[in-house]
C-alpha cells in the first residue's frame, strides 16, 4: 500500500507543480516529479519477483526530496522580477552551414565512428571475443568495466568533439525549423552527425547518450516553440507529443541495444520495468539496511573533483562511478539507486535536502532567464545540455558526479567553441514580421 500512496502523492505533486508553472511540461519541478512518478509506475507494473513494496521511510524520503526541490523553484520564481515570457514578433534568418564545412563535419563524424568500431573490436578481442561471434558490445563493455581498458586519448577527444557537434547542429536545425520562415540549406542533413554520434555512443554499450540527446532535443524544441507560439497550450501539447515520440524512440533503442548485449531471451517489458523502477527498490534496500559512512567526504558524488585532484597529485581518494550491486527481487539485481542515494550517503538527509533545494533554485532561475530573454545565446545551448540531470534523477545522480569531470569540461569547451564558430554571428538576425 505504501507504493500506492506514494504514487498518489507524486501525482498530486505533479498536478500542483504543473499548475503553478502554467502547465509547462519542461519546467524543472514538473520534470523532477514526472520521472519519479514514472519510476514508481514501472515498479508497480514490473515482474512479480521484483521487490515492489517500499517502506514508509523510503516513500517519505522521496517526497521530502521533491518538496525541497519544489521549494527551491518557488523561491527562484519569487526572486525574479515579474515579467511575461518573451515572444518574438519576427521570423529569424536561418543559420546556414556552408556545404564545405558540413562535408568536413560529416567526414570527421564517420572517421570517429569507424575508429570507435575498430577500437571496440580490439578491446573485445583482448577479453575473449572471436571474429564472427555475437555480443561484440558485451565483450567490449566487459573489457571496460572489469579490465579497465580504455580507448586512446585522441579517440576520446574525437568523441567529445562529435558529441558537441551533435548538440550544436541539432540546435541549428531546430532554430531553422521553428524560428525561421525561409528554409535553410541542408535541413534534415544537419541531424546526420547526431545519428552517427548516437550509433558511436551505443557501440560502447551505453544508452545514456540516447537519454541525454533526447532530453536535449525536447528542451530546445520547447524553448524555441515557446518563443513563436502565442498560445502556451498549443506549445505544451506539441512538446508532450514530441516527448511521447522521444520515449518510443528510446524504448526502441533500449530493446535493440539490449539484444546486442545478450538480452535476446529476456522479456523487454520486464527489463524496462526493472531498469526504470528497480532504482526505487534499490534505494529502499539501501535506506532500510545498516549504512556505513563514506571513507572520504563526497566519495560517491564529487567524482570529477577527486579525479581532477588525483591527476595533479593532490588527492589519493579512490572513487568509482559504479556503485555496488544489490538484490531487488528473487533474481533481479541492480546498481542504480536514484540520485537520492548518493546525496544521503555523502551528506546525510539534511545535506540531501539542501542539495535538492539548491538544484531546484538554480534550474528554475536558469529556466526563467531563458523564458524572459530577448536574445538567443550560448546559455540556451549550455542549459539544454544540463537538462538531462533532471531526467536522470530517478535513475542516478548527474549534477555533482559530472561536476568538473572530463566529460563535462570538454563538452562545455567544445560546445562553446562550435557555438562561436558556427552559430553566434548568425543568431538573432530578423528576416520577416510574424503575421
């Protein structure tokens, strides 16, 4: 019954936050509550062998975490001067990417993809993969997780650049599609590097890049759509439809990638339920058992900072992104515990509430800034790359674990670089009056 009451409470919180934010599906509090609600529903619909009944302690902890986030958002809204969201009254000139520039980007994308494939094949062979066998990705992931094998530094940099190019060109594509009356050159071709990026990312056995890209795409779409549509209702409906398509696309990728990793004989729906709802079961197991204090301050969250300090010889703290596996049913195991687990483990319940409050405040303040700004700038691109932090909350923590990490540093650096090279001088130029 606790899980049922938690679901009902989350649904109530969703309706309240949705109403306060004018029914905007991309507002931080709406997204935060939605992902936990979805996880609770998946837990309820999961296989009977799954540990479904949460304790009162776990349910209350989740509710308090979301309430702290919600309070942070309310304070952020009250601290901003009252001003209606900006609606532009003119069509923008499309962002044109030169044909020669695009060909070079496409060539670079293909080179990175092919190089990644051969690097993965080489690592998989080192741990027992043989030519002609299936499960190449599974062997490669085994090499990364257990043997700590890594691709070359140059390939890693190429991957970061491809990631940044994917985000930048998607930004340009949606800008042209939504804000411009005239058609730009290349059009859908701008998304081809993104497709190559997603394939390249999935070759490494992870679906995280797909979640991040879909969340980025949806937020940028909603941001641009809200600038030209006078009716918030029609904007919100369009965003919800796109989100449904994005979810369907992710499920397709999730199941397809899973079959390449050895899940061919598993029930896809059960796998999704365990993956999406099992984090709550794992959190419940964690909260209701004896917990040991971390060996170092922020050991499970400040991974990027400790890794950076270790590189310059200022820290010897051993930290890993991968948490221990725990049993969440008769046969099911998982090592994802929601973002709440890491916060409580490192900072206690009060620290967790403070972090949730701070995240609610910062994300909401940034969201309001985007809504009210007349100019489209790098902040829109930057904020959108961080939007996945909200999507991930019911699975794992991304705000602190990625702070000053190599991935975050290079993503910010390369998106800023490509924004200035490809977009900055072409943004905010008017073309025609909207009638």
